[in-house]
C-alpha cells in the first residue's frame, strides 16, 4: 500500500470511529433520558445554546462578548446539573461525554494549531499499513543465519572457473563483515550489482537485520517507495518532508532495486542526487542494490550521480553473477 492509499484508508477509519462514538453517545443519552427525562430537557437546552447565542449577539452587537460569556456560563451550569443528575441515576458522571480513541487528536488524525500536524496515532498507523504491504516482516526472516548455500548452483560462472556458490559466498562474507563493523566499516558505502534474482535483496535485508540487532538504526527502502517519498517532498505533500529528512539523516540507508523506479521529471535524478550527495557529505552509510551496470547508471541518472555512487574512495562495489535463484 502506498502512503497516499494508507492516508486515504486511515482517514476513512477515523471517520468511522467518529461516527461510531457519536452513535454510542446517542444511545447512552437515550438510556439516561429514560431514567431521568429532565436530562433530556437539559440536553436540548444545551444544544440550542450556540444558535441562541449567535442570534442574540447579532441583535445586540455591542454586547456580543457579554452574551457569549453568559452563554458559556449557562452551558457550564447545565453540564453540572446533568452530571449531578447522572450520579443520582447511578450512572457515571462522564456517561454523556464523547469518547475518543486518541484524546490528543480527538480521532481526527490531526492536532490543533497552525499549521495542522498529523497526530502520532495517525503516522504510526501509516507506518503499519505501508509496511505490512511491503512484507517487511517476511523480509526480516532473510538474515545471515538463514543463508543457505546449498540453494546456489556450484557450477563455474566466470572464465576463471569460480562458481556462483563461491562468488555469492564471498559477497555474503563481505556483507556480513560490513554489518558487523558498522559504523566502522572499511568504506561507508556498498554497492551490490547484478541481475535480478541473484540474492541482492536478501543481502540488503540481512545487513539491515544485523545492524539493527546490534542496536543501530537502519532504514531499508525499495526504490519505488523512495521515489514516492521524493515526490511527496517535491510537492510538499503532508508528511513527505519529514520522511525525506529522515532518509537524509538516518545512520544506515539501504536502497533496494535502484533503477526499477519510474523516472519523474525534476524529481528522480534531482532528489536522488540530493540524497546521495548529502549523505556522503555527512559521512553517512548507504548500501545500494541495483541491476544496472555502472554505464547504465550513468545513462539513467547522469554523470554526477554515477561518479558519486562509483567513487572507489568511499564505495565498495561487488557483482553477483549466475543463474536467477528464483528459477532454480
Ligand atoms: Zn491521535
């Protein structure tokens, strides 16, 4: 699920919660009125106050403030009377208060204030929904301890006679060492090259899992999702700016499938450059998996991005070769 889809879905959920709670409140009101009809009279009196207040203020504009104040006081007196009647009826004092699942945003998803901000309950729910779909939980099972070399063909794949299993095994060691030494890796960046199905995503997940298990913060993201965040940043879509800032500053960023995302004018190249350049300037660690070759990277993203990604002073790159493991 994309972030936008999640926001749409959650907004609906919150509207349903609000409707449900209003219906529940109406049911409690009916219950209370059955026990004490005077409560019903007080409730309609209270409900008529805002209109009455407005009408009086229009008729007598000079005293609008006093009228508003009187109405507020009347409202408070009515509330007190309702509460004491509820208690006499052996009901809880707050029986006729609207309930909220989140008192902070009152189930609107947004906190008061200008500019409005997404409530934490809302952003948390977005994370759950967008992650569920990416199957990140399934990815977490991909770690160095579930690496099974027997699944990898042991036939020579290079002119020198090295087998796919040997080459993949060496890359596995390099990735594990990178994860174990983070943040004191030999070089801050690592590029995993090679065609689809050779295990790049597996190694990315495994590095992420190991680094997190060592107590460091790591963010694994695929290029589609990355582009979505860059697009939100570009168009100043609510929440998108914070997401992009987090990618700029997280200690380890792992980007999967770079090159599979669509090219959006003024966005893909521009923000990818900002991201990579900014992280390199700060000395932050980035691991990228791509099935593009360096010349293809240059053709797709331009010289600036290629030269940074393939800068041997800060970046190690390894290439997986052999048969697509998903087809064996
Ligand atoms: Zn909330």
